[in-house]
C-alpha cells in the first residue's frame, strides 16, 4: 500500500494558504510552483498517513476547520463518512 501525504502551505505571516493531499509530495509540490499563489508560500509542512482515506479525512477536516485562503471547497462527504 502506498502511503498518502497531507501538505500545508503557509504564508510569511504564518497564515494557512492551501491544503492538499497526494501520494507523491515532491511531484505535487513541483506542480504547485505554477499556481498564482506560489510566490506567497514561505513554508510547507507535510504529514504522512497510512491510507488514502486517512489522508483525505485529514485534508477535508483541515480545510473545513481552517478555511485556507486558496482552497475553493471541501468535500464534506470525506468527513461525514468517517464519523
């Protein structure tokens, strides 16, 4: 089983800009370099999760609770199916 990762992009002021998940963090971070908000990223934190379902829940919950500036939406289904 391939682990999944949740990553968080923070701005210089410490504010959460974006949250995402992937199985391949280095590849995904390279893709984000083309995002309009990439120049605002001062720090990236990545956490590893045993399964994609676990990572999806953490991603959705973090977006729901923290409302990162550049995430457009959150799948509440990802949260609800874990409760």
